[in-house]
C-alpha cells in the first residue's frame, strides 16, 4: 500500500494568523481587561460565568461580553471566515480552520477563543453551514443573516434520554398533519443536551416518521420555534464544566409547517451528520492547541522551579512524560494538517467514504492528548497547578467532554475498526 501526499501550510494562512493576532491585541485584549472582565478568565472564572441561582445558567454579564466579542470580530471580517463569501465569509478551508483553531487555543484562556461556549473571533459556524447546504433559498433568506448576527439562535435536538450514539433508534415521532389549512407535522417526544436552549429561537429536532427503528431513513429535521405551543424546556443538567446550558425539552404535538423542514423529510439524519467531519477535525485542532499550551507552560515552569537546589527539568521523571506528550502532539499535528488538506480536495460525501477513519483518529487522540497534557501540567505544577490560579483544571474540565460528545471515542474507535476490517464501505 502506497501513500503519496505532500502538503504545506499556505503562507496566506500563516499571514492571516498575524492579522488575527493584531486584531486580538488591538480590539479583544483591551476589552478583556476593562471593567474587571478579567474575572471571567482568572481564578474567579467559574463563579463569574455562572448564575448559580438561575439553574446554573451562564451569567448575563458573561454572555453580554461574548456578544460584544463576536460583534467586534464580525465587524472586522473575522467571525464569518469559514463561510462562503455570499454570507460575508472568506471561504475558509478545513486546513485553514484547523490551523487557526490550533493557533488560537495555543494562546491559552482568553476572550479571543473561549471554547467552553464554542465562542471565538473566528466562528465555528456549523448551523449556518447546515442551513447553507440544506436550506431552501427562502429559508436561507429568512434565517441566515439573523442567525449570524445573533438575532436568531439554533440549538441541536438529536440525543434522547435513552438514545445517544444510537440515534437511529430515537423515540421522538413526527406525524403528518394539517393546521389552519397549512400542511405540516406534529411532533411528540423529548430531547436532552439541547445546548444553548436558554437563548435559542429554534431547535433542530430530529424525529422519526417512517421506516423501522435502526433505519437511517425515515427521520426528518424539523426547525421548531421555541415559542411553539406544546414545547417546554425542562431541567438544566449541571455538568463537570460549569456554567450549564444543557436542558431537557419536551414536545407535545408541536406543529411544524412543511416550510420549516430542513432538507428532505426522510433524510434528516444526513443533516445531523453532514457537518460531523468538519466539526471533528476542528475540535481535534483545538484540543491539540490547548494541549500544546499546557505543555509549553509546563516546560517553562519545570525549568524555573528548583526544589532541592536544582531545576525540576533535570529529572528524567519530569522529562520523559513530557517528551511522550510532545511527541504525540507532533505526530497529531501532521495527521490533522494532512487530513484537513485532503478534506479540502474532495466533496463532503467523499470525505465520509474515504477519510472518516482518519478524522476519527485525529479527534479521539487529540481529545485524549489534551486531557493527559492538562493532567500532567497540574501534577508538575504541584499545588498551584491544582488551584484555579492556573488554567489547567479549566482546560481539563472543558475538553474532557469531547471524549463523549460529537461521537464518543468508543464510537470513533468502532468506526476506525470498521474501515480497517472492511465492515464499512
């Protein structure tokens, strides 16, 4: 088996990183430091971000600051970078987005790139891309710009209490219906982990209306307004990584018109899975960047810290674990870049056929790496590393979830094995 593939990071991407750095220094860092906004990033961050008396939701002050960051980034032309020019973007490639997200995460905690809320000066705009790829011209005209400016917000309703990775076995149902002369659907069921629902205008609800349990067809993607009759928000789930914006929600014969169906009515699962490879490669790059930040900080600290009269760095018990982590980071970096570059050379449907195993390799290994790097950084920084005066606990708590969400690592391992053994064609 031969593999012939050469690539390099285009100079245009590296130059754009310099543009982003200048924008951060000019616009974002001053905002981060004014009015004690630094409280959202120093040892007070969890308390400052969380409204403990309101179901643990993000505090209004925190979300207001994020909104202002996005506004400034959008005004400067950075926020929509990944989108087509028609929507104000720069046609950002997968390779460019991977490099950018790695670079921003390697800077550490800051308003420029806070992945706890998936907020960055360069947006990871998955739902606008879904609307671009599956929406009708009328839907795009109605929803795209309000979504990008924040006037509308979509959240994702796929997972159920009894069904996570086995999405084709979902129990939420949609039935054909007519209301006031309008043809549509009535949806009954429940979803959980509908992240962002407290501020959302719509939920993308995936519901079965035909075919059998386990079938990938017969599932629709319904754009349900959060003020629809029969829709109700339930308990917010408190997590390892606060604040929380992950509630249950229920649907009691909620009516949705045909004009609110995204994509073909029986191919909704394609909508759900359409962005998964782009999302996973970008998440892998972010995890790599955060891991490199932890390693950089630990290399510097172990050179300076000198217990018993000598730097920690001279001890092989310190050197070898860091060497192992840095070696994995270097190998992952090359695999992520290579895979992202290959993704840019083929259509999404071909990515799913030819690169799904490589994307999964990048994602699950990078998410493991950042958890290991953060844990090692805590250990080698001693008591201070365990405190909230260092960012390692925050990085660990945030990135630990990515070993479960967007495809648990066991699911990704199974996908890789399926390709290797020929079970997946």
